[in-house]
C-alpha cells in the first residue's frame, strides 16, 4: 500500500545487456560476456546480475573469444588493440587485463578463436592477415598470408586421430570466397603459405566445422549452401580441392557446428552406393531459425524457432548473427539481429532461456498473473519500439517474446485479475492475449498466445482499455483509441473462457460502436472500476468522459462531459477506484484532479519540469504516482497536494509506470532502455525503528545504572550509542574533572577503546561542541586524545561510516573545514589570555616592589 510513510527504494535495475558487437558465453554456461556501447560486461546467466566490467580503452569490441578452459578471455577492439583477461582472478568491479598489446594488427580484427588445449589464439583481420598468438607468453608465433579479403571465419584443426598429413593446422575463410588450410608446424612462422586451398563458395564463408577425427570439414556461407569436404582424399601435392557434396540451405548461413558424429567409415554397398558415417550439423542464418541437418542425407532433421517469424513484421530484424555451441551442456547460444540472446537446448529441442539485450525505448508496462490461482503478480509485460512484446518472469528474470503485431506496439492494458491483457499497435489492430499453462507460473511451463484480434481502425492505435470486470461466461468488452481520432468498442463476449487454453487461431472481433471523439490524436483511455465510465485524453488538450452502455452483442458510448483546463496535450488519464474523481497528466507539466459530478478541476499538482507521461492511483485514491519526461517518478499526497517522494534513476523520458496488486513494487521504464524496480521498504524500516526504540529504552536504563555505579566507561559508551549529546557532554566533562583528582579515572583510556562507528558519532558531536566557547575546553581535550591514541586510518573510516537509517556523519573534509577555524580561534584566545596574564603578573610584581620600597621608607622615618 502506497502510504505517506512509504519509502520506495531502488531494489533492482535491468539495464541494457547488449547493444552491438560480439557475444560469448563461458564454457560452463554460467557467465556471458556482452557489449554495451564501448563497455564490456560479464553477467551471470541465471540471475542476470552484472558481475563486473572489463577495463578497456573506451572503443567498441570487434571480436572476442574464450579459451576452452574458461580461463582466458581475449578481446580485440576497434583501436586495433588486444587485451587478455584472466577470468579466474578474484572478482572486482573493474577487471584489468593480464596482458595488453597496443597494436595487434594493422586492420580491424573481426574473428578470433582459441585451440582446444587453450595454448594458441588465432585472430583474423580485415586486411586478410591471420596471426597466431601464444596465450601464455603473449607473442606472435605465426603470420598467415594469402587471402585477398577480410577474414570471415577461423577454426583450429586438431584431430584426435591422425588421418591427415598435419595434425595441427588452421582453417581460414575469407571474403575472397576461399577456405585455406595452414600448417602451423612450419619453421617459417613469419611467412607461411596455405597447404590446401578449398574452392567452392560463391560468397563469404561464415561457418567452418571439423569432425573429431579431422577428416570431414563442413563449411557454410552467405551463398546459401553447405559444402562437405573430405580431407583424407587431399593429396599433399594438389593444393586446390573441390567439395564432395553441396547442400542448398535456402538462407544465408552465419554460423554452424557439428553436434553429433559417428564414424563407422565410408562403406561401399553391393549396389555401388556409398554408406557415409552419421554427421549432424546445426546452422543459423538470416531466417532466425536454428536448423539441424543430417549432412550425408542432405535433409533437415528439426527446426527450432526463435519467435513465430511468420507473424513478425517485415521491418523487424529476426536474423541470427552468430551462434556458439556449448558441447558440455549441449546448448546453442544464438545472437539475434535485434540484440536478443536465446539459449537452445538440443536435448529438449526447446528454448531454455532468453536474454533481452536491448529493449530500446520502453513505452508501457503492466504486471500480470498467469492464472487466477497465482498469489501475486509474477510477470512483467513491456512494450518497446518493436512489434514484439517482452514478458519478464519476476522470479527468474527469464523472458518470453510474443510475436503477432506487424508494427510497433504502442500500448498495453490488462484485465482486473491480470490474467489477460490487450495491446494496440501501429498496424491499426488490437490483440487480446491469454496464458496457456496447466499449473506452472514459470515461462517454461507455458506460454502466452493471441486469442483475439480487433481490426477496423484506419491508423495507429494509441491506447487500449479492457473492461475491469468479467462475466461468469467469459470476457466483456474492450475500447480502443486511434490516431484516426475515433474510439471503438469491441464485443469480447463471443470468446469462451476455454478458448484461452486452446491453440486455435485468434478470433476476429466485431466492433459494437464507433465515435469521433477528438480533433487530434487520442493518447490515453481508462475504464472505471464498475465499467460504467470511459475517459479519453487527447492532444487537443481536452479530456472527455463517456457513459458505457453494454450488454453482449450491443454497446454504446454517450458523452457526459468535457474537462478543460490543460494548456497542452493530455498524455495520461485514470479513474480512482475509491472516489468519484479522475486524474490527468499533460504536456503543460501539471497533474489535475477532476470531479466527475460537474467535471470541474479540484486540484492541480505541480513539480515536474517536463511533460507528464504516465499516472497511477495508489492507496485507494489517496496517492498519485507520476512519471514524466524529466526522467523522474514522483509520489503525491492527494489531500495535501504535497510531493512525498521523488525517485530518480532514469536518464531520459519515463514512459512506463506499473504498480503491482499489493502496491509493494513499482516499475518504471523509459527511453533510456532502463527498467527500474522500486520496492516499498516502509514495513521493514518500521520494524527497524521499533527495534531501535526498544533498544534505546533499554540502553537509557543501563545508562542510569552505570551513572549510579560511577562506571564512567560504560556510561560514556551507552550515551554515545543512544545518541544523547547533552548527557554525553556532561559525562565527559565530569569524567575529565574527576580524572584530575583520581588518577585511576582517565578519559584517554576510555576514548582509546572506542569502536569505529561510535568514534564517528563522537566526532560529529565534537564538531558542534567546538563551536561554543563554553564547551571548547572539553572538545579540545577529546580531540587531543583521539589524535594521540587513534590511527589516522581509523579516524577517517569512522568519519566515512554511514548508518542505514540515520544520516551519514560528516566527511573528513567537512569535519576539518568546520573544526580547524574554531580551533584556531580558541588557540588565539588562549594565547591572548596568556599574554594578558603576563601583564597582570608584571603589574603585581611592580606593585610588590613599590610596597617593599614604601615599607623601607617608613622604617627609616620611624628610626629617625
């Protein structure tokens, strides 16, 4: 519940994971290395939590590879440098490289690989040069020349059985459409010529795979073919070799790998046919599918989809840029052109994990429940600058991507129970989605699918609103608003509740009524909790309220009134669930509260410095949550019109704002592609405060007991702990006075054993005591004792100590800046007082001399 005492604090952030460049996963599948602009991140795959970043030269990475041992990560950047990192080193926030080569190549490196025993690194540059590096020593062992274009693929040839002339070789592919095999045992490491040249591709070869015995080589390229090469038939004299078999793939290949190989030899049957060994390969390419091939049959065994590509917009990029095979886990990791990363299991032939690399501009968000039996909102749905809908699991942060719209999805809304949601798109359609799962709340146990489509608008749909209640037989209605300036009401009663659990094609929904609502684009819709009212907000600066008359098969919208007062377009509207009011947010930077009885403005909330983009009611209409173009989220008290809190974690417009059903979690998303989870810690903070109050009462009683027992040490420590500066000052002064009379009581001994946290509190109090002349003496005594008996590091740490509930103590700089001037002033005063005391001594001395002379004179007179 959002209350005045609510303390929302940042609980978790989902930042962009990958914005472009290479992606690599560690051999154990636990960590993933990605690029966000010029930064290189290492992230935990299971939780999505960033582990560390790599220290680099602030230029984009162009190629990366990890050794099979998982120890070394090699990174090439556009500055032509090479950095090698030790992934087994102790974790730190910024991981430094263990080796740095400032200029590894004379041209940009686009591909790199490491041999099977993690000893050698091969890198291929845009100038056609390939270099072999010793990973342990960091020097170049071989320079391979011969290609006439950019190096596009590399693979080490290290067969388990020696069936070819050289057991250690490197196979390279280039934009000259040739494959070349180099022997690495040649003594002429600086100028090695290719041993074998494989010609057969008509375009760039992007993938090369070798069988474990080194006999079969499979290559695939952008000429949409797979070529099979028999390296055993290669004659060492003959350099140019033709492929044994050509398999058309009907798509440009961007990566491949052998996943299964059973060598029973090449057998010739009685009918002169050849029985080839079993060889299975996966390929990825422009169609966005992972295909598994039987090479010697030339057929596809199975196909794994990334998304339903038949329903994706033609403008949506769905091709796979690269793939990595983890043989240990039998997983294939695919990087899509839209920066999404999918983990395919070849055991279950399914997607086991999806990582969203870059959400782009987040435009809307809602919390969802997969089933009515779900206790809490366990899913988060997002719309972005894409035709795809992203759904995050709140438990595992796994994602599901929904395809269906053919253009950017603009808006999203959910039913009252959160089990169904609707989306509106620039393709002029609205879609209704439901979850199909027997009993599981995890994305792996079911999926969301489209159950209905609303077609009829002539322009983009900017807002949708689902009926807040449901009938016993099923759904009721949905309202949509479009840039064609009309509002349509659609009948959903024709959808049976059992249809949500089926896999049938979506139902086409009929429109019940259409009204011309505004003179400009309609940005927002909302339906009241009892489904009796509809409100719309538009760029024409007006807000209109309609009565809803609905029964299955019939619906009407009747204008009740218009709210006028905003000076710019209205971006967000919402009804209160508890009161007869509604709120609106506008480009004029204000939030207005309207009375639904006479449509008058009751209150205006000001505080944002830019357009209000999204509004939500909380605490049964007592609180307002707002998000704006200034990147801030604010919480307002309706009664007092006061801003209770400002939440700041975005660098751009905040379009999306969602509050879960128990109002404990708030999610904001914006144009910076950042998803921020704000958690209400008011109950936890109240428990902490209650515990502290109980402890304070107990300590106060202990303090009285220590004073009565004249236990000076424990009394001072207790007064510090309960934060009683006045009582503490009195105790310190009395202890100091008594120490002059009783040598067993020493203030220095007490201050010497102060804990770091209590010392910070004492120094904070000392700042204030040192200001007043009456307390300066004891303040200087304490300061002298601390400086004399405490190390400088401990004093600095105490000043940096921060209490989780209280405000932080003064920083070392602030402490010195406030203490030194007053200390100098007190010293100057004492020096002046000392000088004045010498004058007094002089006057008294002079007076004694004169009295003595006078007495002698009087004695002489008496004698005379």
